[in-house]
C-alpha cells in the first residue's frame, strides 16, 4: 500500500494509499491507535466511475491526498488511465464516495489539497514551473487558491518551490501544513527508488518562495547504500495527535536477500518532533526503525486481521480482493460457496504499451484475474479448483508483478493432451514505459509440465523469500512438487512495477470467448 496519506478526525485516524492499475482503487483504512488498522472501503470503484486499464503496474491511480474539512472528506488524485486530476468527496470515510469531479483546469501531477485555518482552500501540484539560471523550465511546486464549492481554480498558480537539492530529481507529491507561524511544505524528491527522500521547506507567507530546510533530506535511506533492509524511503504525510505529538506515514520497501523488493512499496510510520521550528523525523537515530513506542496517549484497540482463508460463502468479495483493470465484462460470480471465473478472451499477459497521459479510453484492457496483495516475504498460497480446459483455455493461480512478469500454475491443453504446467513470463525493455521511445519484448517458458486429467486439483505456491516451490494434488493433504521458480523475475528493481506482488486466481480463453468456467472452492493465503 504505497503513497500513504493520513488524517485525524477527533479520535479516529484514516489512511489512504495508491492502487495504480488495481480495481477497486484507493483503499482506505481506519485506526484508533496508529497500530491496528482495518480497511473500511475502496474509495473509487466501478460503481462511482473508476476506469482502469492494465498495462505494466505503474499507471493508473497515483499519489492521492486525503483531507477533511467542515464535515466533508476529500480525496484529490490523478488517474492516468482516464482524464487525469479529479476530486471525490464523502460524508463518511467508509463511503459512499462521489463520482469524480474532473479538474480540467488543474495542471501537472501529484495534485494536493490544503485547507487553511481561515477555511480557505488551496491546491498545489507538480509541473515544469521553475525557470533555472539558464532559462530552461524545470519541475517545481505550484500553489493556487481554489473554489472548492464549484471545483475550479480561484487564482493563478504561483511557483513556491523548486527542489531541495540543486537540480534535485523529481520534486513531487507536495503536502502543505500550517503549524505555528509557518507554512510547511513537504515533498518527495530523488525519484521513487533508491534515492527517494523526504524534503521540507517553510515560509511565513503562504505564497512566498519557501525556505529550504538546511537539514534536507529530513528522511531517507539512500545514504545507507543498496543493501539496507528498509529502502526507497520517501513520500511522507504528517498527522498531529490530540496530545500535540506528531507522526509521519511514508512509503518504503523491505529488501529481500539484498536486492529484491517483491513486496513493492509499503506504508511505514515514524514519530516526528519539532525542533527550532523544523520537523525532526525518527528522532535520535535519523533512520527508520523496525518499531517505535506506541503513542502513550492512545489506548490500543485491537482489530480483526485480514482473513487467511476465503471459502466464498458470501456473495460479495471482501474489500482486499482486487482486479487488474476495470472488469467491464462480468466474468466472475460467487455462487454455491465457490468463486466461478469464466474463460473470456482477455489474456493475463499482453505486450506493454507506451504510457500516455492523454485519455484514450479502452474498455477491454483488464485481466481475467482476482487477487490479493502479498504482504509477507514467506507466504504460502493454496487454492482448490475444478476445471477441465478445452482448446486455448487456461485457468489456475498466478503471481503477478507486472503485465509480463508473472508465474502461472495452470490447467491447459498441450499437444491435444490435458496437462498441468508451471509457466514463467518475463520481458526485456529499454526503459520505463512512461518515457517516450519505450520498446519491449515478452518471453514465456514452461518450467514444468505433467499429464493431469482430473476435474479437481489443489494448486499451491510456497514462497520462501525468493525461492518458490509449486505443489499440486487432488487434495490439500497429498501434494506433490510440480517445479520450482525464481522469484527474482518478479523483482520491481528489474520489472519497474510499483504495486508489489499480487497473487490470485484466473481463467482465460486466451483470445477466444468461452462459457467454460473455472470453479474455485476456496483460496488460502498464509
């Protein structure tokens, strides 16, 4: 759950995160103690207008900002599969949320919303708004007064900051706070990978040019090298407790075996103190710790953890289940204590497209897949499936990090025979697909294959850090090893995905429409 944004409303804390190409989007969590969190909704769904397209795991919904003002909750965000910047609102953070108010006059990326003490509303964002000494425009942060009642700009954007470091890479994700005599601007800088960092600037005038903090970066792990256990630290948002203490949430990644970041970018938290009118992140050590003392002023409130076992007894899937792209074809249903997936033409693996920031909507760019985020380095995923394929049909369980970096264990027909197989998908590309001139090539390889003609099969991924063992059998108590795979092919360091590993169930006609269904009796992620 990357790009966290947080608020406190009386005794309740709410946190939202980016969802990229997953649908539904923008998961929202609730907590009473900053320790135990429960997902209460997905803020933008197919029901209130989410259009999402699968591509490579790094498009779609990015960098939301969640705020509260006068009884209304606001999320401002950009959807790069749709029309760009928008605002949604709700009276209850658990929903329902409004349909998007599209912000056709709001430029740039990573727009953020700020309500000042007098109730006035302002928007800020990132764009080519700073002219350097050579006269060339560089990325910086702009601020403008905003008419929140009519969703339109009320003032001209003013450049308030460029970058904390001279020529700093990718200043973005601005958040603004009014604390004491100063306005504080917090941004991300350095890119979202190894050199990611949190930067702070301040001004006594809202529209002044903000003074750079001499301690910048105020939070980063880039100085710890490439093998730090926590890496990619940056993109922070602040929250004040009732007792006057402060905390920051931010994204970072846990490193697996010194190189791999398969779990993607995750939400971390640290204490913040104010010293000489500057925020001091993770005091005493200056680096992110694995744990901190919980706030003494908050009473721990335990919550129910996400379910390990899904038996599909309820007609509605729990909030943590996600699709990959908006499923415009109704290819799944929960019926008779099972999840049924129909073999529609959509494929799990397609060629990656060049990302475009101009809306050119397509309604068939989704995967026939329902999955859950992997949240632990050692994870065992098991599912029981009933399926007999015909022709090009395949169904099974998959680990996916991007559109063409996946592992499948599936029932299929090969050379006219019923088989069970383990398939690896990888790609080679010249650079990330949001940079012009992107070119990629996709490869597939069958790692293991055995004859299998029974209707029922239990499939399992046993993931131990980067070592993946694939097991199968007629029932859960008698599994046999099908093959092994290297989780390194799913590493975002190589793949470029931002979401992290998602594991789930799929069924596809692979270009052919079919009424054949794969029936999943249960799914377990332990």
